[in-house]
């Protein structure tokens, strides 16, 4: 199954979901695949905030429409996607959906960032999803945006001074880092510390921060940065409210 653009894959994601075809839906994903949620109770594929699938069979076998139907669901309508960041092999696509019942009344809406990768030339698939699961378009969540932006700002300030201990403190574990064709999961702060201390370090000479998807307990933040070596780095952070503290729970980077 080939998808020639991230937007085509996004479209197929909802077509297969609405058809209740587990194998077809699983074919839309890149593996390993992960979905992380900032919601207190994720209503997707698991009751926790993290769903990880190593293979297509793992995904297809885990899918069930039982809970969706119990809520009155009959179909899901997607919103138009927007590219936040892009490269030849990775795209951060802001999207989302609303679920409807048989009377065409809305049940629930959400905002999700879909991270798509191109491993095989000409085929885009969804490597990861960063879901808010606390989105309400009638609710003023500006306070959540401010808090999440502050955490990312603190992270960047700490990174620029090589204060890796502070970077570690600003994350929650497990922490997910989405690569191209691979997923890194840091189960403890010690795991993350070992990775940070081993990475090539460049300060960011210039950057912009934007909260582009906002929920009550989670915010997707974009960062566009220029590194001291002249390279451009584009990052998505999912920042969530965890035990009354805002913390980074997921990230995806594109570097050029």
C-alpha cells in the first residue's frame, strides 16, 4: 500500500478507521509506531497515555471499535491538515477529528499532530501521533499554552547552557523521541541522561516557539531553531500536565 503524500496518508487513516478495517488501518502506520496522549484517560487504543506497536500485526490485533460504538459513534470526520514542519523524509502534520453519532451530533473532538515518515521512496506512513485528548474548542485554554511554552523555553535555555540536568528534570518518563523509522523510549531520567551526554552539542542561536494545538492538559509546541553550526532544526514537543506539573512527554525533530 503506497501513499504518495502525507496528506493522502492522513486521508486514508480516516477512511480505513471509518470502515472498521483493522488490517487496512494498520497498513497506514510506519513501524515501530507510537501514540502518546496528554489526556488523563486516553480513549484510543489503550487506557494509558502511551500505545506502542512494534509490527503491523501488533497494531491490527490491538484495535477494537467496541468502546467507540458504546459511546454512540458511527463515523469520524477529519479536519483539514496543516504542515507545521517538513523535510524530504519527515513531516509534522497538524490535524484532528470529530466523532459523530447516528443523528450526526458531535460526540467528541480532538487535536493531534501526525508525524509521517518516508522510509520507502514514494510511500508516506504515520510513524507517531501526539494527541491532546483534552481538547475543547469551547474552552479557553490559554493558561495551558502559557505554561507549556514556559516549559519549552526553560528546556531551550537549559540546553543552550549545557545544563542537561535541568533538561532531564523538565521531562516526564517514559519520554518518547520519534525518529525516522525508529522510536526511542527513555523509561527513566538516567536513560535520558546517558543519551544527552553522548549527543553532539550545539547551542541554538535563534529560535521561535509556538503553541499550535492547545488542550486543557496538553499542548503541542513547535520550535523553529537555527543552531550555532548553521543547521536548521524543527521540533515538536508534546507538553502535558502530569501530577500538577507541566512536563515534556514527547518530541520529534527534523534537522537540515
